[in-house]
């Protein structure tokens, strides 16, 4: 994950032939495990870089920058009021408390397995065999890599950078597609030692101002988001067979749209008098991870190995120079997070069911219509 930083830093915009020599020299140092030299060079360069104060940029410049890069949604957001909440620094105060303290509270320590919350096998559970993931290929990787968007993880390679790596270098890019396909298949079918996945499972921790409150977002590596999308593509039928119209985040396309239109029709019925909206507090971060993994093993075994690799060990979330361990729940933004959360709370849904009421649930959001 640090290879791009160490090999590509401070190259000339107008190449006179020296860029190739610089990169080759750094790659030789990398293959020789001469990391101290690379770190020393990178540190010397970065400490002399002029810092840019983004707050000094006008909205017009930011708008033009986003438009030139094809990020239409971000450009429109600059001109609207939606971006006023913004990103909080770890030292900012919210209701008299530092943001860092709030973030630590939102990432509790790991809890033991809850035997009373283990779900037996669902009658609609599809049998699992590793051949389910034989459809993973370079073509499937390309399909999902080109649809993956968003910011960079700890490596600072965002989705645009990854798309360029996967498409702009001819046979080398094709080989990279094949390598990612092999890695995705291994993630889905083989348990990998946790220490080998520390960098892969790590993420940048960002605190968003909810006005009021703080919303923690873990921004993982683009490669993790891409492989997650690939795995979901292979087991979508397994997820849809479980939902039974109760949990709309399990494999259903446009699940939120379905919930909105269904609830609107119910609320327009004269016999219904009210609609109750429910939002579970900090739900994604406090879900009992060990219990959820056991439920996934019973209800959707085709997903268990991948989630075991992603969530069995604690994830390292980096905010500045600090690290917070994510030991419970899921990472918001991970394509597999919805599936794990939806299966993790599947035991709770029947206990809340009432035949006289219309209920719709999408992840941690619930709605009830009735009188």
C-alpha cells in the first residue's frame, strides 16, 4: 500500500527522461528491501512541499476542479448547502467533547459470542461450494472496477487512480486484472492469516458533522471495495433468497426505492393514521461481530469465508497519526457491510413483526405504518 508513495513522489511534470531513471532506482531499492533509503527520500521531499490550504480555494475554483475531473455530484454539492456540515478534525469540540473521544466511544471493544442469538439454518439457504466463485474473471473485475468510485484509503490511491492502473497500460493492466481476480477468488474461498490482511483491511477514519452529532466513516482501499462488489455479484441470489421482503438491504436492487413507494401507498390509505420512522443508534459500529459471523455461516455460507477474512480480525482505522481499532460492527462503505448487517439482525426482525402493521426495513432504518 505504501509502494506508490515511495516510488512516485515528486516526479517532474515535464519528463526529460529522468523520471524513468528515478522510478527504476526506487524500484531497485524496493526489491533490495532498502526501505530506510526510500523512507528517508520521501520524508525529505514531503517536508519541503508547500502545504496547500484548501479553505483558501473559492467555491468557483473547487467547482471547476470537480467538473474537469468528471465529478458532477461533488461539483453540484459545492454550489448547494449540503456540504456545510463538512469533515471534522480530531481536535474539534462537539458538545464540549473532542471528536477523537467521540470516535473512540463509537468503536467499542469486541464482545464475546452470544449463544442465544445464533440463528439456525434458514429453509431457503442455498448450498455452498467454492465453484460458486468460478465466475470471477478479469472481465468481471474490469466491470466492477470501472463502476467503483470514491475517495482513497490509506494508500492515497482513489478510484480514478485505480481505473487508470487497470486500463491505461496495455498488457500490464490486463495482467493486473487477472491478479485481482485471483486475489478476489482466494478471499472468497480460503481463510487468509489475519496478519497478512492488516493493510488490506485498514481504512482512513473520517468524522462527518451530522449537525448535530458525529458520523464515523471508514474509507477503505479501493481494491477492497472492488473485490467486495465482485463477491456480492457472485452470491446475489444467495442473499435474495434470504430476505423474504423483510430486510431490503439483502441483495435487492433499489431496495430503498421499494420501501419509499410501498410506505407512501400504505400511508395514503385512509385506514392508516401514522408512520413511525426508526433509526438504530450507531448500529453499524456496535453489531456483535462474532455473533454475526456465526449467523452468516448458518444462513449464507457462501459469504462466510470472505467476511471471516474481512471482519474476524480487528480493523485498523487511521485518523491522522492515530489509530483506532474497529472490533465490532461493519465498515460503512464496504459493499459487504450491508449483507453482514442484514444477516446479523435477521433474528431480531421476526420478534418485531406484527400482522396488523406494515413494516419495511433497510439495514438499520425501519418504518412502520398503521393506526
